[in-house]
C-alpha cells in the first residue's frame, strides 16, 4: 500500500488514484471514483458514487462526497459528480451526485472554498472561485456563477440561479434568482446594490462599475419590468462599448430567468 494511503483506509480496487494522492485514516474510496494528482482526502471521509475529482483538492475530515441524491425519484441511475481543481472542502460537507431528471451530473469548478457543514444537493452547477460559508444549504438544481459569495447559514431554494460576482449576506433565504454583481441579504433576500468593491478587486474598470450601477437602478429603482430594463441596459452597452463585456452577462441572465428575480 502506498505511503500516502493510511493502513486503515479502504480504497476499492476499481478506484483510480494518482500516485501522490493522500487518503487519511478510516476513509473510504469507492470503485467508481477518480482522484487527481495532489489531492488530499482527510480522515473519516467517504468518497463514492460515479465521482471524478481533479488535481490539488483538499477534503477535510468527515466529508461525504458523491453520495446518492436525496430525491425520491432517484432509482439508482449511474449519475455523476464532477469536481475540478484546487478546491478546499472543509469538515462535514456533503455533495451529492445528479439525477436522471436533470443533466445527470452535479458539478463544481475550480478554486472553490466550501466551508464546514455545507450541503450541495443533486444537479447543482457551481462555478469557480465561489465561497460557500459555513452551513450554506443548496437544494437541488441550483446554478451559481463564478466568484459568488454566499454567507453562512443561508438556504437556497431549488432551481434558483445565483449570478456571477454576487455577494449574499449570512442567514439569507434565497427563493428567486439573484442577478450577477448584486449584493444583499435577508429573509427573504433583498438586494441593496452592486458588489463594487469585489468587482474593483477583480479588475473591473471604473466605467464598467458605473454602468453596472446604472443598470441596477434600471432594474430595481425605476420600477421597470425585466424586459424593459434589458432594453435600457442594451442602450447603455451600445453607447459605451467598453462596458459591453460587463453588461452582457447581466442581460443574458435576466432574459433567461424563469423564477423571476429577487426584488428590493
């Protein structure tokens, strides 16, 4: 047995582990699991299901990864979980595989920070550079864009979409879609503005941030419908071409919403 695999760990013969993967005491790795190079699995973890995990991930003690979806419709189909590279997954996190009723796969991208007691349910699609603080609970079929931050003890309703670069305060209850760039909190969630500080840190220009603030006013302050707001946001984009790269994801998100957006 490899020096990186603790003698008390149970690794299925069918599992595919890179040579330098570390598996801690009493952990269990199932037969359909693939673990990429540089990944560390702490003690007392279970990783099973049809699960593929990339390189340089860190799973702390007592994680349960790749378990069957908590969905009564699940009939044992070989649905999957895919996790990218460089993710940190803290204690007692649970991440389930997908269901046949959706795309059949739960996905997490790269460089995510998943804190203790988080639950990521079946068919969730989580981007990259996302922070889910302690005890965030994601129901099934949720989509979260890159660089989003969800505060601790927040709960998200199934099928909700959370846009990129959003920042959600702790103990929030999220029942409708949250457009990209928005900051807010509450039960129910209420937007209060644009995540200007976060955008500035990520290299957004002052012009782009100003345009996003104007777009926010169109959506939330001028009592326009979503369609009407999109028309006006397109005008800003046409008049200020340098802002199009920032504004277009917002337009795309708004035109695709099916649950409606959280309102101020």
